[in-house]
């Protein structure tokens, strides 16, 4: 369904744009029909930038994104509108997606005006009620309410319902539960899991490994805009190969181990050359082959369905 081929995003920063910030560098992966793929990494790793490029909210510097074989950067007019019907996003802060002076269900009216102008009032009401019930909301309880009258979980469900109104094929879910309480998080996660049988594909962007393990079939581990490990979620979580993935796994809070014990294995050194490994300055196992600071490791299949970009692991 969706293919990302060597995409990169470079921002001009500094005085008069004299410097470059490489937010995403040569990232490639795909998402199949009805598949959930987790994009995992710490803040600043480029996860949201990738989501915005998929949604056409920010242009690609290089590379290509294909949807059903079509380069999305070439889409214009009716073709772009059709793409927006197929691919939608839901973001981290639900409150920022609403104008507080309007009722929350105004977002449905905008969709109707743009995509369903021919529906009668009764037809549209039935469509909205169906979408709300699909995300576990009772229409009489949430319609005609202002954003401040609804919880964060209800507002996120509203946004997912808006996407369902368009009968989308792919949902970009960018940290959609990070601002919700624990019980509401599980409700939204279970909702996403329930939508999978409908054929909905999901790019689940998160910094929480446990959430990625709970919901996705495949995982992509991102660090400083580069993919360092990718493959079956089960294989990555049962056998993490890249030092960064191991650090993330070790950083999951545990009652039987203090953070100091995890932190003890982390060495910090001067950053390597621009062409070297992006994890060089934090990696505890570099320099054994003498190439980590000068050569960018390629993604290599360490086992079937499990790729890693680490010279120390693959021996290349």
C-alpha cells in the first residue's frame, strides 16, 4: 500500500539559512494493507517529520513516497483530494485540533462541506452516528458539545471518527495516546486494534516500546533520522540487536532495577564524522572494528525478517 523509498528531509537553519539540519536521512520501509507498523524513537528522532511527509504537510527533500504505486508528490487537484480521502492523520494533542469557540463536531461539518456536499441532512446524520459508534462514543452524549466539555480521550475518538467518515485506508497515528490517562490509553489502543479487521492500515508513531509491542506486527526503530533496526515486532523485542534498541528496552521502567544500573552501560564520546554511525557518540560497543566514526552502516538482514544497521553486530 504505502512505500517509503530513501526519503530525507533537510531544513535550512541558522543565520540566513546557512546551516543544514538533517531531520530524516534515507529512510525506507513499507506498510501493507491491514498492517500496523510502529515507528519508534526518542523525541527529535524524526518520527513526526516522517508522518507529516506522508500526509503531504511538509515536502520531501529527496526520495519518494508511493501510495498504491503512485508517487504522492506528483498529486494535484482531484488526485490529491482523493489521496486525502485515503490517508488521514491524528496527532498528539487533541485540544489543539479544535477551535474552542466552536462546538467539537464542527470538524464533521467541514468534512461534509468538502467531501460529501450531496448528502441530505438525514443521510449525513446517520453517517456521523455510525462513525461515532464505531469509535465507542454515544452520539447524544458528545454531539453539540464544546471541546472543554469533552475529555481528551473523547476528543481523540472524535478525530478518529472524522477519519473514518472518509473511509480511509491508512491512519497516521502520531503519539495519539501520550497525553491521555492510563485507562483511556488502553481504550484508544483497543479501538485501533478493533479497526484492523476493517482493512485499515496504521502507522503508529510512539516513543513507548511497550505500546508498539502491544499493537503492531512490525517495528521501525529510528535514531537521529536514521533507521537503526527494523523487522517483526516479536523478533525485535525478543532479540534486540542494535545498541540503541537495547538501551530503549533497558529503559522501560522496572521495579527490580534502578535507572543507574541501566545508565552505567552508556558511554558518551565526541561525535564521529558526518559520514559515520549516527549512534557513535552514545554507543558502548564501538571502535572494535575501527570504522564506526567514519562509515555509515547499512541495514543488513541479521535474521529472516529482522534488519539492523550496526557494523559490530553484522560484522560488515
